[in-house]
C-alpha cells in the first residue's frame, strides 16, 4: 500500500514537473518572439500590412495595403488586390495609420551617447548625426540608419570649442588650406554633409548661450515684438567668439562641392548669416535664434538655402517666430529636425516640432509630416527614402487612430519596421 502511494505521488510530481517545463519552454518561446519583434533581430521574409489610412510621404490614402519583401516595399494597392499567400505574414492594423519612418536631420546621438535603439523604437528610422565622430553610413536593416557629418569645422577657439572643447566635436582651421584638408578628411571617412560653425555667441534664449537661462521669451508671442528688437552685429562685440572668415568658408564650400557634399552652417544671427550667404552655404542647421532682416532671408531664398527647423529646441529665442513666418511667406524650404540629445527633446519623434511647423510655418499636418519623411529623403539624396511606394526602403511606423486627432501618438508608435525587420509590434502577433 505504501509502495502504491509512493508510486502515485511520484507520478503526480512528474506530471507537475512536465507541465512546469512545458510552461517554461512556452514562456521562453513567447519571450523570444516578443524580443525578436521588439529588437528587429528577425522577422518574416515578406509581410502584408493593412491599415485604415496610409500616409505615403506626400498624401493620405484610405483602404490601402502594403506588401514588404526583402527589406523593401514590393507593392502598394487596394486590399482586395492582394490574396492569401502573397506574404509569409499578415497584419491587419485596423483603425490605424501607416506612415514612413521619420527622418531626423539634426541629431547629436554619438556625442551625447543617446541609445540608437530607443530613438528607433520611438519612430525615427533615419538620423543624420551632426557634430561628432564620423563614419560611413550604416544601419537600416533592423537598426537605426545613421548618417554623419563628422566634427564641426570652426575657427580656433570658436564655437563649439569655447563651450564644449574640440575633442570628437570640432576641427579648428586657420587657413584655406587647412579648411580644404579638413573637408577631404571628413569626406574620406564617410561624411554625408560638412558642418561649419558661424556662431559669435550671446543670443538670448539659445541653448548654447551662457545667457540662455535668463531668457523667458515664448516664440509664439515674439513676432509682434521683432520691430522693437535692435540686434547689434556680433563683429562689434569685443566678447564675441571667433568666427571663420569668409575666404575660409568659401574654401570649405568649394572643396565640399568638389566632392558632391553640401555644407550646413550653424548660424544664429545676422553676421553669421551674411558670411554663410556670401560663401554659398547650402543649409542652415537651425532656424536662426535672433531676428534676421528680411533682405537676408530673401537672399537665402534666392540662393535656395534649406533650413532645418529645430524650432522646439530654440523656442525661447527671440527671432524664431519672425524668421519662420517670413521664411514660409517667401516659400523657403523648411525641413524637420529636432536636435535629439538636447534637453527636453524626445529621443524619437517630437510632436511639438510638428506643431511648431504647423503654427509658425503655416503648414498643414500632411506638409509637416512630409517635411519629416518624403521631402527629407529627397533632400538626403536617398532614392524613395521616407515614402511608401514600390521600391522604397521598408522603413515604416504605425499608430492607432488618426494623427489629425491624436498627434502625440506619433511619439509612441505601435509598429516600427526598419528595412523590413519588425522592431516594435503592439498589434496582433504574427502567425
């Protein structure tokens, strides 16, 4: 009898142990699946997505489905045009909006050690890292696509050296020959754009200024006050930081253009803007902080200068509202950029930047979204990046609902795909 009881007890325990093992194995498999979907380390060879709305980088569409194969978008069409078996996995997003992954044109990830995986999970699939280590472009297949400018070319003891030092951040040059050599070195190491600094300092409200903590300007309310603002040229300020002279800037631009690279200038006030215009600089890395006279903005428009907004970062600057409004009225190109790594800027999509583009830049939502997707991709010269069309890189995000009604949701996407690899999926699990 005791032997029988012992045998029954042992049998029961063995059954419990088996159930426990099965539960553990099932849990591990589920965890592995979730991890794979969250990190993008694996994914289906093909994927069919259905959504109530699809923003293709330019326009919003209803009832479209998107087929992804081999890291690219294979086809976009009405749901009924696809059939079972077209893809190895099928996700019905339901009442959701599918969009291209965002393109961040001004970030400081490497210098400030911002984790790339966090940025990717929050909807930014491509970053142009400006000012920091230089390397060849990489990523885009389950990881953040990263492009770099390398270190900022500046005057000896100029910005950013005067505030943050030169190591891994700046290249001081004192002659045209040194400037050309710096450009050649950066291009050879993989820089997609050349960054220079034309910054004399002292702009109230600027995060790089020693006086910015004392500024209490709200960009939304400063436009009417611009006529009362009398900015003094920094060249007359004995405490101004050294700036690159115009001949050296011209040498930078000439050498960069020889190597098919644009030049982006950190400019914040009229004297730096004037040097940049005279030298033929292609891009302003920020909307300038101080008010810029309208003739200079008109000259920039005539020279087809592109401005990267960073309006949220510089929202305390006295000239942001005026400069943005005038630039928009002139028809100037204004693209999305937030300076990820600056304080109070999300490590991903910044809905506040989109709102500034709409409010100050007088953009409709789709125009603002386009400034962060299709137009940004064209500007980078990467074919079809930032779009949802056949042949485009399969960098996609999706949110539940409609961004017209819930813009903030863009900062927390429910689906992120990088080069066809699922990074985040909060919709139905894959079959």
